[in-house]
C-alpha cells in the first residue's frame, strides 16, 4: 500500500467514476485502475463493484475506505504541520461561494487575498448552497462561503459576520425611511428561484407577516442572479430584501429607496463550511482574518461588534 493508491481509491469513492477520478489525480484511467487493482489483489478483497453505474463500494470496501480516510487525514495534517513549521502558506485552495455573497464580498477581499497569501492559488466559483454542500462532501472544494447554519454532521461551520437585511423599495410609496415587516407590500415582493438560500431566508423573515397579508399573489421571479432580481424589482416597481453589502453596488434612481428595518433588523450569518477532515487550518484562519478586516467598516455601526470574535 502507498499514498498514491489511497488517493486513487478515495477519488473514485468521492466521484463514483474511474475516469473523473483519474482526471482529478492527473493520471490516465488505466494507470489509476491498475494501481487500485494491485491494491485489491494485495489485500485479497474487492473495494469497488465495477459493474454498477455509478461505481459502488462493496461492504468490505466501506470498512477499508473509512480507515483510508483517517490515514489520508493524518498524511494531510502532517504536510500542513510541515508547512506551518516552515512559516509558509502555499499550495491551492478551492472555494465555493453563493451568488448572493460573491459579487459584494469578493471585490472587498480579492486584493488582500493576492497580497497576503501570494503563494496560494485561490480558485473561486459561484455555487448554490446545495451544490456547495455536495462539493464539500465529495472534497471537490475545500471551503464554502455561505449563510449558516447548515446543520450537517459531516461539515464544520465557522461563523464570520452577521449581515442585516435592508428593504429595497421601488413602489414609490415612501411613507417613511424605516420599515417593519408589516409595512411590506407582499403582492409586489420579488424573490430568487428555488435553491438559493436568500429566498429561503426572506420567506422565513416574512412568514409571520405573510400570514396576515390579505393578498397572497406574491410575484415569484425565477432567477439566480441578484442583479436580475434587482432589475426586475425596478421594472415592476416592486419590493425585495437585499443584504447590507449589496447597497455598495446600487445607484438609486427616482422612486427607489433603501430602508433599514426599525430596531432589531433581520440578519443572516455568513461564514465558512469545511469538511470535518479539512486540515488547512492556518490558511483558513488567514482567509477569515482578511474577510473580517474588509467587511467591518461596510456594516452599520450597530452590527460592527457582531463580527464574530477571532478563532
């Protein structure tokens, strides 16, 4: 048994496909399959049932894979300790981030990412919350930046900051410059499509007030883009809720206004999700420190002390 064989087996387990696993490991499919076959012959047990699509794990294979994950975790932890002892942050980190955070957070932090960790290749892609959860479990990404909680036993959550919601009102009915949930015109409420956590959060926020709404013909705009949601809200002269950091990209026209909620505004908690076997802790701490520094002044004074304390 060697480290390569462990990596090859785990790649197939996570991706359930020999070809995709080979691509992930930067080898040919025949090389990967041969190495796994040699390992199976060595232990005289079959890990995979190759006749099923997708590839499945045998009963004996599940036990072996569990121990392989522990071994891989210890190997990665050792590599990470060596890097820490050398005082180096290097390598690669793959990050998934939800679309209702990405366009507002990334412009604030990307320059610091480049300057602070120049030897780390940071790969970032927009993903929905369910896709991030799936990718973290398959180990195809290292970190998810999203709204918490997820309440998943396989994942570790780290809260970073609390972000209040604001009312984006294009109805022209500006009776005051503050709002309550009871003030919202639910007939003109625009939402994101299913699968986006902001939609779920907004529905939870509005749930009690919706129960008291006389009309329930809520406009449901099927889009995953915050920009599209904002534009359709303008065109329809509607209303929606937006996260605090989004206001930095808005240029308000006549008839549009941003209203804070009175007293205790509804908010969402933004943070990291990682797999329970994630080992790049020092790099994770550095990324969190960068985010904390850059979002602090973008939040209202009442929320600045809700930046989650450092680890």
